[in-house]
C-alpha cells in the first residue's frame, strides 16, 4: 500500500450501501481527487477494494478503557445490573468515561467507519456525554429507571437517536414493550440483543418491531428465517462472541436470506476496526461453508438497509471516508494493515 502523501490510482471494486461494482479513485497527496465507476482513466497503481459507507452496527464505547480479567463468563462480564462492565460504568469518573468515548471514536474513524451504532448505557447523561464527545456516534440510549418513566424516556429521546436495550432475558417484557412503543412514537430506532447467551423467544422479540437484532448466537434456523421474513437485519459480532466461545451462525443466516451486518461490540473486548472484523466474519463464513465474499456487503449494508429509514441519520452517511485495501485469493478482505483511510480533497460526486 502506498504512503499517505503519495499520488496513485486505485482500480477494482467499489463497495458501499449500493452494492459491489467496478470503479476507481485517483489520489493526489493522500487525498481523493476523483472517483468513478468502470475503468480508471489513468494506469492504476493498485488493484483492490474501495470501501465507503462503513457503519459499525453494534458498539459499547464507554468501556473502551476497561481491562478485563481472563476467564469471565458472558453473564459475569456484561449482564445488567451487576456485570463487571456495569459496575465499571457506575464507578468510573465522568472524565474517564468521556476519554474512553473519545478514544474509541477516534480509533473508529481512523479505521474507516463513517458511523458507529452505540448501545449507550448511563441513561440521559450517558447519551449526552456521547453526543458531546463524538460526532460519529448513532446513540441508542437505555433508561436508568427499573420501571418505565415517561419523563425520563422522553428526555432520553430528545438527545438520542433511539433506544438500544439488553435482551428480553434481562428485562421485564412489559417494560421493553413500552420502550419500543416510545421509540416508534418519536420516529426513532429501537434495537435489542437477542439469543446471545441462550435461545430467546424470537416471536416476542419481533413483536417489538426492532430495527435490527444483535448476536443471535443461539438462534435456530426457524428464528433466523423469521427475521428474514420480517426484514429485520441481524448484526453479528464474531470477534466479541469468540471471547466467550460463542460462534454466530453466519453461513446459516446468509443461506436463509437474512440481512447481515457487522459490529465490534464492547470496546473492552474488541477495537472498533471494521475491516479486521470483516476478515473474521469471512473466516467464520468460510469455515461454515458459506461465501467469504459476503463480508463486503455486511460491512456496508446497515447504512442502506436500516439507517436510511430514520430521519436525520442517513444524511450523515457517506461523508467521505474511503478505505482502500487489497484482498485475498478468495475475495475476502485482508487485515486493516493492508489498507489506508482517505478523505476527498473537495466535495466529490457519490461513488
């Protein structure tokens, strides 16, 4: 890969929310000065993939600074309200949490992601802090009250882009229904973890009309098919899942027609590097007998499939970050070290 300040041309495939197609970019002094579809008008120096519209579909950024001991179970680490992560968020200073948010956001941007969808703990204040610390965050808040508090939820939704909650195994079903209704009434996102530790009632989950579900490690083929039929995307987090010896059913979901997206999950477990996450996704897909090249669509699908239906979010996708990288023989992305994140020198037409 060329150095950031060099002049070069890249020809290959463009990958964004519109799909995969032939295209090129021309770089001068490390900035993109021309984009287009089809053949490059000058002799290309690099053949590879040009990826934009990368959205990290599931994160928890405030625990980025937390160092975790080995051997903890999923429940011991992240289950509310007493998991290690939740205790850390309660005990850490506000400045430490803000620093985690900033560092996470900077790392995410430097590795090509346009936005990251954060399930933000900490109630109204947690949402407010993230909104102040990162322009890249799509903030899905979570109330602090153990019971539905209309005033708290309204204040939260005044700040956040929606609500993102833990699983139906962790919360009262009636409370979850009220949160989902409140988000819909405001035209905002509602999303939820599903079947991460144990299989959960997908019929109830889908009755909440979520914009997407996360994990689905313990889901059956029937559960996945119901998500596909309901056109509810599944966000997979294979690196995070592997920490707990969980393997998401990526190839089954692809074969059953579900819409797949990618997330890096908790900052304490996985850096927000979406190309590296896509490489892991591709390896899991291949081991399960599926097409590793499906990783490309998973990198960018969330921005087109989900976020464009929510006012004010889609307009911020495609702001100019392009990731250029080479591919392996199977067409799957190589690790991020093979790529470079670029910005246009001036406003360019859409790729």
